[in-house]
């Protein structure tokens, strides 16, 4: 049984290495996905800011047209002043000219506010564009890294699988089946070392009888707390 347990320990080591490289690859893919999401969000923000700026610019053009029309009307009204004989009509036209001037002043003030708003929006868009360029570069770099890592992981997994197959051939089918079952149900960790009568997987104490039997190593033993396969790790192996 000692040989079987030792084979399972070696198998667990290989599975740990395989799991580690797969996790690293998944982390790289997750990072790439996050960067791609950031890139999309930046593009959407730029689109929204651009649409808003275009809307106020349209309003600016409309105001500028209205201002030109109002100024032309005011000029014609002033030209009419000299030809008006009635004092009443004269005062009414003056009021009309004054109202027109106030309206022109209000529209010109709104145009200035829009110009300031457009300038600020352009700065925001410029900043977002710079950020987008940086993220796009990061996406390109991470895409290349993930591609490279994928090829490397594939090679390593083939090596691990070859080594795993050799070890599995030396393990009894029933024992191997139990190992694989625990591996699936216990976060890819089927084996648990025991040091000083403590299971290093769940950190719970092992009963003295099991601990003593474990050191003899003549049968397979399981942690009473986490159900993992136990093996005794000598102090010099730490």
C-alpha cells in the first residue's frame, strides 16, 4: 500500500502543476476580457460625449442663424425710424428694437455658454481617446500573451498527461477511481499530508489511532473531517 500511496502523491503533484498552469491561463483570459470590456466602455463614453457635443453644436448653429436674422430685422427697424411720423408708432418701434437687442444679447450669451461647453467636452473626449489608445495597446499585448501562454500550456499539459498516464498504470483501478472522485469533489486536492497529527488540507486534528496506522502505512486511510486520502509526511521532508 505504501507504493500505491506514494504513486498517488506523485499523481497529486502532477495534477497540482497542471491545475496551476490552467489557472494562470484562465487569469490571463480573464484579464483580457476585462480589458476588452474597458475598451468597449470607453468607446461608448466617447460616442455619448460626441453625440452630446454635436447636439449643442447644432443648437449653436441655430442660434447663430437666429441672431443674424434678428440683427437684420433690427437694422431694418432702425432704418424705418426716420420715416415714421407718429410719435406712438415711433415709441412702439423703439420698444421693438430694444426687445430685439435684448433677445440678441440673450442668444449671444447662450452661444458663449455653448462654446465653453463644447470646449470642455472636447477636452473630455480627448482624454478618453488617449485612455482608449492605452487600453487598446494593452489589449493587443495581452492577446499576444494569452496566445503564447495557450501554446505553452498545451505543451505542458501534454507532458503532464504523459507522466500522469504512466503513474495511473501503476495504481490499482479501485484506488485510482477513489482518488479521481475525491479530486473532483475536494477542489482538485485528493491527497492530504499529515504533520504532527494534523491534516494539512483541512487543518483539523487526526485521531491518535489513525495517526499511528498512517505511519505504519499498510492500508489507505482518510481524513475523518475532509475525506481526503491521508499520507504521512516525515519532518525531514518539510
